[in-house]
């Protein structure tokens, strides 16, 4: 199995990478990230390209980036992803790994779009109860900071906070501990999936397009 890893820069994809690295039957060939062309940042997570590149170096894995227009229609997204999939198949990849946790519609979408392409989707951390998974991530040494929050679900003060046990205790009732329903997104800067920590420092917090974004800067 030669796997391409869908890489959001956040805690779930980072923990998935940690799980994959423990499976000796899988060769991890590259991290695949979509980048907003207008801002040169990871879509939704709003993480700077330089920091994603630093993650890839810390993981010791090549980074592939897919540029997306802004705004980006679903047709544009799928067209550009087809190019990336074709490249992966041409370079001998057999699987693509996703860090999805429990959203059935998202999983079906990925499976449907990859059917017949030559790439088989896998979901290494699927179905793990998210309260348990969040605790395992923190206990396992993963360190992440919240880069985007949806103020309709949690308070804007969560933007820029560390993903730790204090944060989990402070989450309102009904909020998924891993933010799987879009309550928040994160940037992973340390953990067992990396050979060394990615040094970062906080930047400004801004409101944009109905979300609150906490910028993360290279330290």
C-alpha cells in the first residue's frame, strides 16, 4: 500500500498520520493539501503555506499542494482534485487516507468521487468515540492551536487557544470534542508524528466570512 495523506494541517490529520506511521504495511508517499490561491493559506484552517511546509519537513514527507480559486465552486474543487488524483495514480499510489471521524455523508462523498480512479480511500481513525480520541491525542503528545472557530457554535474567545484538557472542559455541552461538525479547526505543531516541533507564535484574530480566525506565525 502506497498512501497519499489528505492533510488539513489540523490535529485530526496529524493524528491519522501518527496512526499510519505505525502500520509497516503502508508506505506514506506524500501529504496532499488544498491551498486558497487568493490568500496562499489552507482552506478553512487559514494556515500559512510556510507553516504547512514546516509540518511536512518535520514529518519527513513530501508536500503536494492543490491551488483552489477564491471563491471556489464545487466544480472547480473537483476538477483540480481530479488532476491530483491522476498524478497520484501515475506515480504509483494505491490509497488515499482521510482523517474523517464520523460524518457519513462526507465519507460517502469521498468514496463516490474516488470510485474507479485507481485510488482506494481509507479512514484510519474513523469511528473512534471523539471524547476518547481527543483525550488520546493530548495524552499522546499532540499539540495544536485553534485557528478558526464558528462563533455560531462556540465563543470567539476559543480562537487561538491550545487544544488541551482545559479547552475540552470549557467546551459547551453538545460541542464535539474534536470539532468534527465544523465548530473549530486547528493547526498541529508538535506530536509523535513529527521529528521536531514546528515553532509558532500567535498573530492577530480577525472576523471574516462569518468565522473567527486566529493567525499563526512562524516563530
